[in-house]
């Protein structure tokens, strides 16, 4: 065991250690099983360590959190109690995930990360911010509230990260983001990460970032492109729930996220599939924080094989074992297609993305096809399975839904 650990530390010396990181960070990365930097990490970490402004266009699942997390943890001065870095993210789930990732990377340096977001106690967050907080991560609305109340002190902030910037734009947070930036010291490093680069995001970058910023666009290559088989099926709105259950019976996924456009649709689909005996739960913005976190934990640990969700779950939720994504509804925003389907085909595995298209969705679906598919990317039309095939598939389907998924070993197991 000890020999294997030493071997792992040697592998990391050829990769992460070449960035000149402190021993505490290198040791934490080894124990977290981060051995080789991804393409985006290899490009961004050296620039960020030089305290350059960096604008990064890179798809979901490319390792962006570690790309900014390592430099931030490296630069933190432990003795300074006030926040030294702010990270803005679109959702509370992502805020908590980024907090956990950074706490793990900075664990051996004893770095303290505080997460702030709405629908959670302001008072509790206020008392956390009063204590030592090296890095603060949060959603724009709540971050702004703390700034206005004077509960978040930013005069020592030397780094700002805007993560999932295009999604903050889609969710209407850009004005709040600009307000927050106005509160910060002008002498700072700014890093902006986005899966897509709409004109408004480019405008934001040119206004608030250094003119000699580094621009990084991770071109899709065989190595960094998620392996996703894209398909669609034409359906009647009336029989959609039954059609979904038939498709799931035949496909028999190991772990599947079903996306709907509204909270009501999520409730209806979850109710229908729950009645059919599937190990399933739901996730949408109307749920309180503790319930949302409990559902994510159950899905991550394999207690649930199915999750019905609105787009709130599509961004930044890092679960490697999702084999299928089903768009029960064609998304309203064409960018959402990329973010939803990016939940599968992660960590080198092949995933399947299936979109159910009813007559009313046809124009939106055509827009998505024009946006997301080039000539080289295949999109397959599939057809409804017949009753015989569904019945033949039932035994294997029922066996699987009654078998618990093998729990994934937590990355921070050795660190803990």
C-alpha cells in the first residue's frame, strides 16, 4: 500500500508538481486521486499562478474547478482572516460543490472556504463570515446582500472567479455580478469560465478584465470531447409518460437524469415513475436546500438510479456515473441542451442522451439541432419500442431497479 502511494506521488511529481506548487497542495492532490492535469488545468494553472487575468471557454466536465481552485489555494495567506478570493456561481448546489472541492485541495494548508446562497439562513452565513474565511463562494444575489449589509469585507480580495458565466447570464444575474464587481478592489486578478461565449459575456470581460488578459478556448478534441450518443424520438404529448417508461424499461439505465422544463412537469413525471416502482426522486428550485442536498447525496451514492430535474441540476453537478440523460421536454434555451446532456459521458465513459420531441416542440428542436450539431456529430432518430420488446425487457429492468448501485468511493476518503 505504502509503495503504491509513493508511486502515485511520483506520477504527480511529473504533472501537478511541475507547476511549482507547495508540498501541502501536492500531497492533497495525490490523496484526492488527481494525478494528471486535464487540458484546461494544464493551460490555466500556470497563467493563474502568475496572477494573470484569464478568460476560459471550456465545456462542462473539463476540470475547471480544479483549474482555478489550485491557484486560489496556493495563493491564500493563512494568517489573513479576511476573504482573499471571491467565486461567483449560478446555483447553490454548485456553490456547495465548489466549496467542498476547494476545502479538499486546501485541506492540508487549513484553508477555510465559506459558501453563501439564498434560501438559507443569512444569520448563520453572517457568523461564518465573521470568522476566518480565506475564500468565499456564492450566488450573486446573496453575495450582494452580504456586501450591502457590510457582513462581507472585500478590501483584501485579490482574486475574483466568475464560474459558469453564461449560465449566470441566462438566469438574469449579470446586473448583480456587475454590482458585486463595483465593490471590489480594482487591483485584482479576474478569471472568467464559461461553456459558451455569448456577446454579453465578452462585453463583461472587456469591461472588467485586463486588456492583456489571456484567452483560452479549449478546442474539442478526441481526448476532451465527452463521448455521448445523441438521439431523439417523436412522441405524442398525450402518451408521453407511458412512452418514457417503455423507453426506460428497454434502455435499462444504470443511472439516469430526466430533465423537464417546469416544476409541475417534474412533479408529474416523478409521481408516474415512482408509482411504477422506480428508485427515483426529484430536484427543482421550489424545494428547500436541505431536501435538494439530500436528493443529490442519494443519487450520488446510488440509493436512487433516477432523478427528475429542472435545469437547476444541469450545471456543474459532478456525478461521473450518469449513463443516460433524457430530455422529457425540449429545453427552452438552446444552450441548456449542451448543459443537460453534459451530465453524461463523463470521466471517459460513453453516455446516451435522448430527447422526446412532441409536435409543439418541433421549432425549438430544430433551433437546437442547428446550434448543437455540426456535420460531424451524429444525431439518430429512434422509434418507440413495441409491446413485445417492452415485455421481454421487464425482467432485467425490474432486477436492476431492485439492485442498489455500488457506491462510488469519495475522492476525499484518503484525505479524511
